[in-house]
């Protein structure tokens, strides 16, 4: 809290709203004038309330927070707040009581003058960002799995595993329907208890790019394993099996990545009905390609026996189980620097 009010008033309000505890004190502008920049950076680790400060000192505090690696949002309504609003990473002015100067200097205007709206915006922003990460993770991992299948097959002495129409189907249907439904994923538990992301943190942080590499390889590996297994058994349906495993493996993957930390059993299979419906519809469509004669002619597929279909499902489920193990290791702090449900972005 940075205010021009009386120190006692500022501290009482800060304690009432939970910003300061009984052991926290208040620093006045007069005291701040005798503190150099390095000392101020250290004091900001423990000082919660600044009172009787002038506009120049507000800018000093903002700059010291930024020097400590913080991403600073500044709220204000008066003319004196305008310089600090401009200097902060995000300036938030009051829409009802704020001056025209403050609103012009700010990046955002709070129309209802209610700080709870800021909390709601942060919550929704984190929710959207999480779902964007899940969308990218799903699409990039699935595409890398397709690339590995096509790239590695010749080196392993296997025939070309997929036809162009198979790849087109996977990209349009298997990738498209579940990825759109990921946007409906509910907010993860503990969303507002997590620490903020570092300003210089990339979207692929916290093990995301490693996940895309190894899970992509796993999807490609189980698909090629199905191909090699079918060829060794003398099955003429090996191409359909590769196609099916690649499709079902991506569906198992999208269900497993609904949370970056919690298991699928914890968040519940039915907590995102649009995604569950998209997965079910994709399964029905894939089975239609395999067993309906009209679609068999178009997609060059063959009907799989119950044993062959069971093999495809079993190999695909390995992907989901592997991702669940990854999340378990992450929760235990054994992977990507994880330390439990509140660590990370």
C-alpha cells in the first residue's frame, strides 16, 4: 500500500484488509527520503505499507520493485498518481472517482472502482493462460508424434505407415475437436494460490517443451510398435492399426493433460463434458472409418478383429498412463523443479 494518508490510518486499513499483520510497521515518506535504492530494494521484502509519500517516492518504490524482478501493477485515482501509473508495468486507474489525468496515464480503467474486479480479472487471466498452454501442449505433442512415425519408420525397415488422407483426418478431427473443447476446461484448484509467473518466463516453461518431446516420441513409438507387431504376425491390417493407435493415443493424451498437476481421477472424468463428448465423438468416427465399407473405400482401412482393436486400445492407453506418472513425479518435486500443486505458472 502506497498512500499519502496518515501512517496510522494507512496501517489500520492495511491490517483490516489482511495486507499487513500485527508485526508489520509502516514507512513514511520522510523515512524513505533517507533510504538509498539498494536499501529500499531490501526493505520491500518486509515492508507492506508506505504513507505520506510524494509522487517521486511512489516512482522510486515502483522502480525498486521492478529491480527486484517483480511485475508491478499500480492503482491510483489522483493527479499525483499519474507518474507512478505510467511507470508501472500495468497502471490501473479508477473509472468513477479517478481524475482524467490518472485515466490517461493508466493502461486499464476500473469502471466499478472495485478491487475485487482486479482479483476476478487475474483469476480469469490465469485460467485462460493455463488453457492456452494445454492447447499448445496437445497440438504440438500430437503433431510431433505424427512426424516421428513418418520419420522413423524407414530407418526401422518398416513400410510407410500412413497415407496422406490419414494425416489429414488426424489433423482435422482427432486434433481439432478435442483441442477446441480444451477451451472449456474448468479452472484448476489452487489457481489463485500459485505465485505469479516471472515476467521473462516463456510459455514453454515448467517442463512443457520436455513433455512435448518425450510424449511425442512415445506416441510415435507405440504407433510403430503396433505396425511392427502386426507385420510380424502377418496381419494385412497393419496400416489401419497404426492409424488407430495414433488416433487413440492422442485422445488418451488430451484427457491426461487436462491438469498440469492433478491426476484425471482427482479432477474427475466428467468435469469437462464438452471435452468428454469430443473424445467420444472422435472414437465413434474413427470406428466408423474402420468398420463401415463406404468409409473403408475412401480411407483405405480394413476392419480390425477384436484382438487387433484391443491391442490398439492397450498401446494407446500407455500414453495416458505415462503422462499420469509424469504428473505424479512433478507433484513430488522429482521433475521440472515441481514442488506440488501451487508451484509453477
